[in-house]
């Protein structure tokens, strides 16, 4: 099959679609509803926070079909190129009967007003497909975590969670993967996607060389990865995004590898994949993994994007800084590595040079004596932005602190290390006295501000209290377990 | 009765349930967007809209000057401009409307206005409004006895303040209207509204029309919760104004941020209270001032305050009271109906007071609650003079106390706390009593139409609107039961002002009570005709004809329902009927605030157990047990859905949902990224819901009880469980100052309040 480089090719509910002459910043949601008449997918917020627009994207990963939920409202149409898009209309396509997911939702009274329901059905369908050819099924907690990006204002979620359990008890209806795999296998481009439209240009290079060449030529272009922020510029700020370089098709940026005791996560790796790999080495990231935005946002967004965006309330930077992570910066024919904290120069500003992009994030693997924790404070467990995000990483040798790296988000214009606190800790014994001095030092490290997430006083106060929590969990004598320090500890909660 | 799924459930799950934005657009449809005020209170000194007009795709831009009729969408007082006319009164107030070929074009153009303002002093809080004695309606007062004197001579006294925040509705489907001009100056309006008749009326005033020129149709809303009772009017009017000027269909679908910036919310309240009580904690007199944030206009603030006054008693007999309510005029969104309509805001104050009494007396708050419960034969008249004749709170609470193992778990929490340095557990049991009916008597009426077609299929249309609460399902069940047929033969159709006229809002939990009765009345008339016909055909007494199992049995002769229908048609029997219902025996004197405003009361209670982090104020709900009185339920699954949904929604109101305005008066929590309604992990893993075995004392439809709003009071137990956990830090002898919403920050402040006090 010849794939035209100026048009977008994808599968829509199993059928091939070729799209031409659409604005590259048009959302998938708008395309579905207005061009295709597929009105099952709803707009609830247009910022990826409510999940009414949840759809499933399939793509080939090492020859297998990988499916993920995403928010259609902040997904630009050209990013579908070469992928399979599934909407709620797909589920009863075969014989017009309800899919087990849908039937279970009916049986459990999982819908009331019904507006969030198609999105919830798609999230459940994604889970269903993950388990449909296994003997097990997800427990209630896993289902709740998987629905973290789907708001329902009517039911209170209980019948939805019940439906997620019951859907496996109905006659099975597994996703027929092979036809999708076969069709997607046909979508092999011999040249990169390149769209020209009066609204915007869109380039999707496939190699680092292509990418850095484009970037050097167009240093002002918007670099697009997951689009979970850029999508909001269009939907909410009406900000024109006219020149786009999309990273999502650069295969080298999608790799994760371990090399010389360092985990290298390519800038194009989704947050879901990045956190999954990081958690293998740092199980202390498990709660952060669940609480970082929502499942669909983590599926779209990238760790590189989170870092490049540099928001002071991004949840990855504190723990990356505490672990001593670096960023690899790529230019046209150039490459350099920078400590993460050196990347940021001010509020949403960084030290990247014109033409540079982030190639990967490099995370040191655990060392002997290391005590690492990261904590997040927000009004809601699921999918909320931190008021305060903390990360602590002390290395202890014979009870003495040989290295102290502490960083906070939400406390300054960027995620920032706690210099005075760290200084007070280095070389000291890890005890109450040291803690007391560290608390005092930490209180002087930041001058946070008040906003809708928390007051400056709360931030200041809890920043120090989180150090206290960290001490209680890591002190040498009688350290407290997570279930004694965190209301969200999973060990006690599973029921 | 066997539980029937929601009539649209199979459509919801398939994405085939049509909401207004899903209706195929008529060719030539125009899209509207609104230009909003940047200032909280200001005179507009100049308005340059030329850049808006010149933006791509724009067809026209309209302002207050272009309104042919009345520039008002206020439901009671006419103080609510559709488009600001020279004066803006809150950040987000619509000033102009832009109409363009596409949704995106309209939204982009709306940002291009150049407006200059002369700023005026703004009032941003109910406290400030109260200080200035600036109210949207006159203050209200309900007194019984001499509360002041009785408090003064009571054995114990306590007083204090409380602040309870507002709440954004966050219906998943935002506000939307689609108005199509029809022939002869007529309009067909699709509006996501709980009140089609009011939309019709206000639109007529806007365009100088008569009601028979406007047809408002409403199949379903993607959630309402009170937010589409009066608040849908502005958007309906803006769409209609464009349709009137352009002669083309106009759709106004709000972006979520605009929706939250423009529309009113649940009233936040501040309270100043004082009570006198005896050694047992029995309250002899209470004095309370309730001050709400009404926003810039009256909207429904007066009836919301009335309901707050009438629910300050909750489940408790208060012998002498002095209850005053003030609707503070603030330069913020005009607050409105929200599930409970002031009832929850009234009741939470007395619960807070009782919680305080318990700690002051070193008693279990549940003991103090029981001591104060309404009696059955005595101590059973509400402060507003209504006798409570259906009281089941004693047995309901006793049942829940036992089934939830409250006493044992309370002890276990205390033991846990002695061994847990950082995390503390808390538990609370709270009751509710909620009055059912509109306080305004004449709203308590409804109409319905039932058609039986010759194939035996039945269509029912009524004045209520479906917003997810299952009204259409229940009404269809009522009609099916009346005709003795399976509910699968009955279909409910869209609310439509051209079918049933002069409808009341689907509000105050009355949807099923009113429309179910009206539909039953219509079905009964047909049934009577059918019985007469069958008796004529087969002999016997018409009264003895039996309708059941899709069969009509007369004089021992069984006829299948569709067959009898065809025979009746051939015999020229009228197979359709109207029906009507007016709730009996209601009266209300708004000057003295006395009467019998409620047909009956619904009851319920809940137990919640939480764990709180004393370092951060984070918390988690560990277990909740709900027991609720829905009378004899028409559909127990739908009722349980309402109860659980209201519980989680009310929990959001009291915990994670915080509305913030900045120094400029701009709402900073105007999207789900900043405004946090409960999400999936907020639903407790242990969540037991049961219906209390009861029959309505009054002759309601199938002896059921309304279930929309009352359970919104159930999550009080979460709030007071958090307070209980915090109080553990001071051996349960100091009352923590906990404000709602109990965000982690508010909880940490409460922790400070007991640390400082002790």
C-alpha cells in the first residue's frame, strides 16, 4: 500500500480512513463527532480531565497490538497516523448485541445520566481486553485505579466498579486482534508524515537526524509529544499553534534501556511506560505512578514532555532531581548531558538552546544505603495536581548521611532542591537532632505562594511535615511502615 | 416490585443516547459564544467589538441593546440580565454574544473584544455583604418562644461560627441550547433544562412572543443536580436571540470553563450559632444566623434560604428557636439550586452544634443526637409549625447502629489511635430528616399524557425531565403497573411544552411524586374505560376486571392486552388520556414562615469511618454504611443509585470540592483540573447501602418516597468522622474548628485548633 506523506492514515473502528485537508490541531473528538457523526464520544471538559471522551488507541509494538485509553479531546488528529482508533461504537459492531462490558454496566445500574458512560465503557473495555484471555481478572483496586481519569457525577462509582468485576462473568467477547494487526502492518511509511494546512504545518520525523534537522531549521516550532498540555493551548487559550514538530514517530525516542547503572528513558516514552520501568527499580514510586494525572493522560503524555514543560507543579521533577537524574539534550549533530536541576532557569523557562530537544531522561539506579521516598499532597487522590510534591533521597553509611538530595515541587517557580536542608544533613547522623536542624533549614529553603490548591502557610508547613514523615519511615530505630504514615497505604486498604 | 434498569441504560452504554449536542444539526446552524466580564463590579465605559465582528466566520455580534423584549432571565426577581447592560457584577458575566459559522470560530472571536471599565467596589464574601447589610432579598426570621431568654437560663450554653463552602454542579454535559426558528414566528427549542416551561416563559419575554409560539423539548440531560433549573435560561435566551436576529438555527454549547465561570453554584453559608442545653445534652433553645453567598442577583436564593431555615432542625426537636437567614449580595456568580436546595446547609449547622455539645459533655455524639430526636407523640412539631407524623428516625438509627457495629468500631478507633502516632481514625453516625414538596405551594402540581396505540404499545409523556435520576423509568413502571402490563410495553417520551403545559421544574425531589401520580391518574382513566368495555363485552362488574400479566380478565374471560386494546378501539373507546395531580393539604405563610410546607418527610442515617494523617491533613474513607428511607420503592436499584450517588456527591461538597476566587474576584477553580469532584478511588471499598423497610404514611405513588435530595445529607457522617479523628488529638475533649470543605489544609487547620486550644 502506498501511504501518501501528506495525508493521515489510520483505522477507525477497524475500517481504514484517510484524512486530508484537516487542520493539524483539530482534535480527534471534534473529528469523530462532526466529520464522522460518531456522537458516542462526548465532550465533558475539553482538557483531558473528565474522561467523557475516552477512546482506545491501538498500535503495533514489536508486532503485537498494544491498546491504551486516551482522551480524544486533547489528541490532535495527525497523531493517529498509523494507529487504530476504537470508539464506543465499535463495541456492538458485530451482532448489534451489547458487549459484556456494556451489558455488565446495564446489569449493575452503572449509568444514570449516561453522559460519562461511553468513556467509562471504553476504560472498562480496555481492562477487559487486557484480561480477556487470562484466567484472572482485575480486583476492585486495579479497576478503581484504571478509572482514575473517568469522572462520574451521578453514581458514586460503586456500580461501575461492580460492572468491572461482573463483565468477566458474561459470555466472552474478546477483541479480534489479528485483523487489526494485519491492517496496521500495511501502514508502513517510506517517508515521514508532512502536513500543510492554512492553520498549521505538521511534521512527524521518524529519525533523530530528521528531527534535529527540522528542529534546527524551525527553532520556534512547537515540539509536540503527548499533547496533554499543547492540546489545552488550543482548546482553552485559543492560542494559535501553527508550526508543529511531532516526536511520536521517532523510534529511537521510544526506547528504554539500562546502561551502566542508569535507566535511559527516551523522550517519546509515555508516562505509563516510563513509570512502569522506573517502578521496577524504585517501588517507592508506586503511589506516584497511580496519582500522576490519570491513566489516559499517562498513556498520552511523555516523561520527556513533563520534563521539557518544566511546570513547577509537575510531579516527576522532584523525584528525578532527588535521584540525581540528568537530561540528554540533542541538537543537530550535537549532544550534551545536563543535571536536571540545571535545565530550569525560571518559571517555565529552561536552558535549552535553539534547536535542542530532550533526547532522554537518565536516572541512576539504586545504590547501597539509599533511602528514597516521594510524596504528593493534593485535594484528591486521583488525577489531581500537587499542592506540594516532595522527594527525599539520603544515602546512609553506618548511620551517617553521606549524600542528601531533597527536592520539592509546588514550593517555588520551578521544581527545586532544598539546598539549606541538604547542607544541614550532609555528614550528620540520621537522628532526631539532625532532623530538627533539617526541619529548620528546610523552612528557609522556599517562599511558596498561595493559590487555589493550597495556601503558602500549608505548603510551608507540610513541606517540613513531609520531612518528618520521611524521617519516621527511614530512621534507624523503629522505622514506621507505610501503613503507619500514609492513609493511602495499599497494604491495609485492599478489601 | 422487580427492579427495572434505567430506560436508557442500553443506550447510555452504547453511546446511542442522544443529548442535545448529538442531535443532527440542521443545515445552516450557527454557533454562539459569549464574551465575558473581566471585572467583578464595574461600569462599562466603552465597548469596541469591531475585532469580534471582523473575526473569521462571524455572522453577528449582539449586546443588551439588541434585545427586543425584556433583558432578564431571573426566575423570581427580575434582576438577572441576560447580557450585561452597562454594569457588570461579576467576573464571567456575559456581556455580548457572538454568532459564527463554527463553534471554534465563535469561541476565538469572543476573545477579541476591547472593553473598558470604570471599576466599582466589589463585595467578595458573604461576611462582607452581611456587614454592609447588602442582600438580594429581605432577611427572613423564624422564631418560636423566646430563644434568647431560654439560652441565658440554660444549664449549659455554647456558641460559635461555622463556614460551609459552595459547590459546583459539574453535570458532565455542560449547558447547551439549540434553538430552531419554525414557521409563523415560532421557535423549537432544545435545551438541557430541568424547567422547560420556565425556558418557554423567559424566552417569550425576551422576544415578545406568546407561549404558544415556543415549544421547548427536552429528552434527557447529562446531569442537572439543580444547575439546570434556572441557570439554563441565559443560554437558551442567547441562542434564541441569535435565531431571532439571523433567522437561522443557533446552538450555544458552553465550554466547561465558561460554564463554570458563568453559572451559579450551591450557596456557601456562614453561621453564627448559640444554644442552651441541659446535662443530658438536650437542647432547649437555639439561635442561629445563616448568611449565604447569593451572588449578584436573587435567582433562587430566597427559596434556598427558606429551605435552609426549615431544615436547621434536621431530625431534632428544638423547642425554642430564633433562626435568621440573610442572602448576601456578592460580586460572584448568582448561586442557585443544587440538590438539597439549602436543606443540607441548614441541617449541617445543628449537627455541628450537637457534635460540640457531645464533646463538651464528654459523651458519644450519637447519644446527644438520640436525646434530641423528634418524638413520636410529643416534641413532634417543627419550628415552622408542621407536625411530624411519620417519624421513623429512632428505629432507623437503631437498626443502622446495630448493623454497622457502630459501638464496637468506635471503640476500635479509639484503641487504634492510642497506638498510632501519625494516623488517627474517626467514626460518626449522622441522621437525616428531609421535607418533601416545593415550599411554594402552587409548584406542587403536574400533568401527564398516556397514549395506548392499537398495537397495545403505550407512550407516556409527563411534565418532568430526565436527568439521570430514573424519572422516566419510574413513571413507565407506574403506568405499566396501573395497566397490568410489562414495562417493556411502555415508552417515555421527551418532556415537551407542547404536550404537557405549565409544568413545574423537575426539582425538590418531587419528580416521581408529582409526575408519577399524574401519569397514574391518566392511566387509571384509560383503565376505567377498558374495564367498562371489558365488562360490557364479557359481563360482570367493571370493578372486578383484573389487569395483570399483560392480560385483562373480565367475568372469567382472559383477553391479551393488545387484543383488548384493538377491540376497544374498534368499539370507539378513547385510548389516551390526560392526567393531573396536585399535592394535597399544603400551605405556607412566607411572612411568618409557618405552615405545612411538606407533604411528608424522608429519613436516613449513615455511619462513616475515616483515617486522617495528622502531618498533612490527608484522609481516606475506610467504610460507609447507609440506611435510607425511600418508602416503598418503585425501583429499589434506581433508589440505591440515587442514595449512593448523593452520598459521594455530598462527600465531595464537604471535602474535596473547593471554590476559590482570587483578589480580582475571578473564580480560579473553573475546570476539573482545579475543581476536584470525587473520583473512583474516593468510593470506599466497604460501602453498604440498604433501604429502610417502610411505607409512606401519605398516599404517594405506590407509597414511595422521594429520593433525589435527602441522601445528600448522608455524608455528614464523613465530615464528622474526620472531626472525630482530629478530636482524638485532644482526648476528645476539645472541639476542633473544622470548616467545610474539609480539604487537607482545612483538616490541618483543625488539628492546629485543638493543639492550640489544649
